[in-house]
C-alpha cells in the first residue's frame, strides 16, 4: 500500500523557485508552464534566456509529450536505486536517475506531485504528468538546490552509465551493472 498523500511545507524560496503550490492533499496542478530556475516564461512557454550555453542540451519528456524537462550541461550524477519505494514508483526492478542543479533545468507543462518522506526523514516530491502518469522529475528538502530526472525519459541510449548503485540489499540478483559502479547496501553516498 502506498504511503498517504499529504501536504508538504515549503519555504517561500523553494515555492518561488519551483513555482508550484500544494493543494491540501499534496497534489499540485499547474496552470502554466514552469521554469525551475525562476526565469520569466514567455507566452509560448519557453524561458526568455536560452539554456545550453555550454553546447549540451537534452530533453526529457513524459510518455504523451506534454511534460518536458530541458537540461543544460552534464548531470551532477547518474545512479541506480534498488529500494522498494523506487521499484513501486517506477513499476520496474530498478530506478535509473540523474541529479542536476535546478539552474540547469527548465520544466514545461502541467504536472501533479506526490510527496512522501524518504528513509533520510526528508520529504521528497515526485512530479508526474496528469495525462499519462509518467514520473518525470523529483526534488526534496535534503538538497533544495537540485532535482532529479529519470534517465528513461531522455530516451537516449548514449546517456552516460550510472556511477553508483544504492539500496543493493533490495537488488534483484540477476541484474548486472557496469564495471566501475560504486555499490552501496543501503543509501548511496
């Protein structure tokens, strides 16, 4: 059974940075495209400032294409997680994620949020498409300057391989990982 959806406290800084507000039950519905770095959004939903000054821009999107995350540069980390919460959230035996500075990410499209407490005790907020249900990105109170994006939403087979693997105590024994991957029985470092 999934943990209950609940309302999450937000500081003014985080609420302004992410431009969303929580309804009493913890579900968010945006009326306009978002820009997580706080840039002004034009009528077409694109930020006034261009992303991609370093030449590397990637786009992750949900299954129906309505919710998108455009990233600039390289992710801070690429990892896999085997915890049971990620298995249930993704419907897969493993979660493959990336971590980015919010200043590297532009979010466009309506989304809803599911909030829960992590093993660390900090709240995590998973943003998903209200049309197709794809869990595209997440953020949390433990690291308010960063957000995560699911590697599969980039649909890019040349995306960098994971460098760390967490919660291997819940890892399916038949699953293999690239050599050089750091292994952690519980949370990754």
